[in-house]
C-alpha cells in the first residue's frame, strides 16, 4: 500500500500567518554605504568622548610625569605637558 505523504506537512493551520517573503538582498554599494555611515558615527562618538575627557587625561599625564624618576624624565611631548611641568 502506497501512502502519499506530500501533503502531510503542508496543511493550513487556523490563525497561522503566511510565511514572510525573504528580505531583498542588500547590494554591495548599499552595504558599503551603511558601513561607512556607521564608521563615521562611531568616529564622531569617539571624538566627543575624547573631548569630554581631556581634563581627566591632562590630570593623569601630570600624575605620571610627576612620578617619574629624574633619570626617566624626557622632553615634554606637547605644549600642554610643558605647561604641566612648570
């Protein structure tokens, strides 16, 4: 006896929705544009973070330079460091 199993898993269940159509694939140009935009946003956020913490960085640099032994002293890296040493 042969049993037709082709329709066993294809029954419609009440309340079940139609399967969604697969999303259209993103083109290479769209993908690159999306990545570029994300990198710019990340870069802007990182720069804002650095600017917001500049005072903390300067304080830390001053502490590190103050803890150095005289033999480890080097010329200041920036004008800010030079001002901190004075």
